[in-house]
C-alpha cells in the first residue's frame, strides 16, 4: 500500500475530526478541553481491541519510549484542544502543522546531525511566513492583539506533536505497527490520568461521570458524536502512524497542507449552519488571507521535502 494514499486518507479523516472537535468544544457540549482530552486518552486503550492480531511485550527501553511518546502526544492533543476551543479551526490547523515540520527538523538537527539545504531552509522560511500570515488579523493596527487567541497553544501543540511523531518512528523501527501503536496508547492513558491531579480539572471530569449515569437526550447525542469523532480520529491516527512506518516522517508531514484545504471546505459549510459555534469570519478578504497563507505553507512543505 502506498504511503501517499495512506497519508491522504489520514488527513481527510483528520479534517473531519478537527471539525467535530470544534463543534463539541465550541457548542459547550463537552465542558472543557481538559475533560475532552481526558476521554481521548482513556478511549485510546481501545487500541487493545487489535491485541488478538499481534501483541507482545517489547524491551524495557521500547516500553519506555512508547510510554513517553504516547504521553507527549496526549500533551499535544491537549494544547490543540485548548487552541481549537479559543480560536477558528481554519487558523489553528495550519499554524499547528506548520510548526510540526519545523520542530521535526530542529529535533533531527540536534539529535541526528541532520543538515538543511538552502532549498529546505527556504521552505522553513515560507512555513514561518505562512504561519504568521494566517495568524494575524489584517490590517494590522496599533494597540491591538497581534496574534489570534490560542496562537501560543497552537505552537505548543505543534512542538509536542512533532516530538511524539519522531518518537513514534523510533517505536516502529523495532516493533510491529500494531504492537507499537497499542503500547503508545498506554502512555496516552497515563497522561490522561495526570489531568486528575489539578483539583478544578478533576472536579470537571468527575462531574462528567454523573452525566453518564443519568444521561439526557443531549448527553446521549453528545456521546454519540464523541464516539463517532473518536472513531474518525482514531482511524486517522492509525493511518497516519502507518504512513510514518511506510515512509519518511518529514514527507508525510509535508502533505498536511491537504488537511488545511479539507478543513477550510468543511468549516465553510458548517459555519453557515452553526455560525456561533465555529465563529468563522466568512468575508472575502478573510478567506483570501487564509488561502494565500495556505498556498505559501504548501510551497514551503514541498521545498522542505526535497
């Protein structure tokens, strides 16, 4: 199976997952990003449904790498949920996944002594320019917020996801795909439990348990949407991890601009029906700015993959 087809499928499903994330958080059907991330980590153990198809206990080092990478991944998802909760999905997604390849290169440069060519440096520069362009509200005005709300969480999400992706590749070098995927989900589960340490977060999470005991029609509907979303997101994650195994992490990441396009189209449709939830600016120049920024990012992605 071609890693390109796998990656395109992953990003298409990922775009749907981002849209549903925004709907659940923006409509307050799920009270907070903390609660949402907790359930993402817990439901990650569903990966063990694949245990009959191949499960074994790897070396202590591989277990450690798997745990850490899974925990960092959930940290990235938490930061992503925080940014999606605060800002437009069509802005958050490009910023997050522009940071991912930049951070990936920096990690490779520090630990693998990877050198960048002039073309690749130009690609990184375009990623930065595109990310900044989509982050600013134009025209710029004095005494106004320069970046959109949630910008810094978006950058943090990109860094954490980049670290987790590089570590996932280390896991899949020595383990089978399914076995490595299951062990990384255990790390994500452990990270989700850490959210219970903060009293206010623990209270919100425990409160969500009471809704599960006495569900209303809205809670049942929310649960159905959440489960459907996690199936989409889980399938996207599996496909993306499979693409990492089949091909280069950098090349797979370079195709993420496709997800920006998918998100833009889906958000444009959804915002007409739920404008208060998605809070997207639908004016021509707002979309023109986003499209130009995404084109710049796409060119940057092509250059860094050369």
